[in-house]
């Protein structure tokens, strides 16, 4: 029996308040309105950004349905939707692509004006939610909300992918892999023969390592205080790994020592800490080095640093979703995965049933997982 046009009752993991475990609840998901799409989620990854909201570091309204790295199948569409149809395999996009705003029109930008990362309204474009639980309206998370069996997104926040794609793998292209890989090849435009340093070797950081290798970097230095991550980093392309705690001097000075006093050509901060952002910048060549901020900074955080770090010529850049224009790039990345141009399997260390989402979050917090994928 068709569910189109009807309210769907389904399981979801609700974040009722900050610093509390997610609660598996039955929620109601309203039908999509005009220019909206309802998706049956089949696989969703657990990303550090989701946990940042739970911890309070990334400020969002509560109660909220988190999750933003996923893949699924279109269940129904609202009036006027032409980009997808029921039955299509899709990936929700936490960075939309409206195609009309200045960022979408620019060859240099990708942060569509319809994004909800910087404002955090947690509502659809008409100012309402499609989710309710126990009579309460639930906020959505950065245009996606994938910790639920069904979600509703704007047509600008979803894209059709190849029917052959394994959803439990390519869900990582919805955030973690694309964000890291793109930071290297798209935002930094790492050059062959260059030296790179990657601060933070989680799922996104390892994807940066893969991007640096694909771009032809000759030296890729992984930086992390968790030595258990070093073997995987080397497997994916790191030429060496260092632990900042092993040095009696700041890590940026240690990296200068490791590069004969030159500094690295490119550095990437993939943690989301302001002190490591400054350290990553300071580790670059003092004239032509480029440092890219990939990790999500705590809300309202401020940075203090020596202005001479920039005056001498370094470049400091931010990268959202790897600099990719989402609708244009995600289907191509999925095709590249199917064509074996890169791998995703080594990034997925755990696959759990959706009900074990809190276990997956604990694996992330303890550093025991790279990516946990939840399946429904």
C-alpha cells in the first residue's frame, strides 16, 4: 500500500537535550510539501559533527533529529519536484545546491545560501518542521536529519546516484569522505611532489590523506595523539605519522625540524580545535604554505594568532564539504567509487543496527572507530 501523501510513523534517534544519550522513539514524518522529497534512509554514518551537537560544542536547537551522512531511496515527492522520482537511490546533501545564489553561480564557491550550517534554524524553508514526537515538533539538522527511517528534505538537498551503488558504502560520500578528499584535491589543490601534514586521523582526516596521495604528494605526515590510528593512516597513504605528545616543543616547530626547516607545503586541520588550527597554519612554509581548516570549530569560538604568520605570505582557507558543488559532484564521486578510483571500505570499521546508535557514538568518542555505519 502506497504511503505517498500520508504521515509515516517510524523509528528515529531523538536528541532531547544536550549531553544526553539519543533516545530511540517512534516519530511521525509528514508528507513532503511542494519542492520537497521524502526519503527512506537505508544507511547513515556517525560523524563527529553529530556528536559536537550532542556535546553542545556545535549549537543547534533542541529537540533535534541529527545525522547528515546517509543514503536511501526516494519514497515520495512533493509538487514540482523533477530532479528525483520515487524509487531513485539518493544521497541527502547537507550543503544544498540551488543553482541560483552567488556561491552556486561562482566557479570558486560551493556554500549555497540555503545551507543551515551557519544559522542553525533547524526548519524547512517555510519555517516549519516535518517531524513530531510525543506531540512535540522536532528540529532538523543541516537540511538532512538522517538518524531516522524516513526524512524530508528540500529538492535542493538531494541528488540521484547510480542504481548500482552500495548504499552502506557510498553514504560516506554524503559527508566524511567527500569533505576530506575534496579539501586536498579541490580546496588546497595539492600539487605533485609536495609535502603535506594532516592534523587529526579520524574518518575525514584519513580521507584528506587519500586526497593528498591521489594528488601526488610525495610526503604525507599524519599528526594525531592516538597512535592506534597510525597503521590505518599509512595503509591509506601517509608516509609517516607523529604524536605531538612525543615532542618537547610545539608540533609546528617539530614539523619544521622534520622538513629541514622549510615547513610543509600544505597542512590540514581536521579536528575542530582553534589551537590546532593555529598550529597547522604555523607548520606551513612561511611564504607559500597553505593551511586548510576542515574541522568544524566550536560555535562562537575565536582565534588569536601572530599576524606575521599571514603577512609573510601563507594562505589560510576554510573548506566546507571539500569545496564540492554538491549536486554536480556527488553523483560523479559515486561513479568514481564504482570505477575503483578510490576506496571507502577501509574507512568503515563498524557496521551496527540503527538501534545501537549510542554504542556507535561511544566508539567514536573513545577513538575506537573511524566510521560506524548504521543500517536499518
